[in-house]
């Protein structure tokens, strides 16, 4: 197959911005399960940094807050579906 060089596709992906760095009023707290629920999937997995857009510092804080929230039963470890 011959590819035409004049028909190159240029894809531009906008860099995601960490919402905690952008807004200093937002706090990461293990008791705020509504905010932490945005960083977990429906199955209970923690959403990775490359998808959520968090910086490394805030992703570590979010993941530890989710784990603390799970231990005191504010967030579920997994879904309760049985096969």
C-alpha cells in the first residue's frame, strides 16, 4: 500500500489538568466519599492517574484517602454482584 504523505493526520490531545492543583479550595479528605467516588470505577477500582488527570502528589493522596475510606466502610471494596 502506498500512503500519501500530504494526508497526515495530526492529532492534538489536550493535557488534563489536576483539579486539586487548579483549585486550592478543594481538599482531599477520606470522609468526603462523594468526591472520592469520582476517582473509582463502578467495580470499585481506583482510576489511574493518566485517566483522572491528577498530578502524582494528589493521586497518592487520593488513593490513600480511598483506602482509608474503604477501611471504615464509607466506600465499598468491590461491587456486591454475585454470579
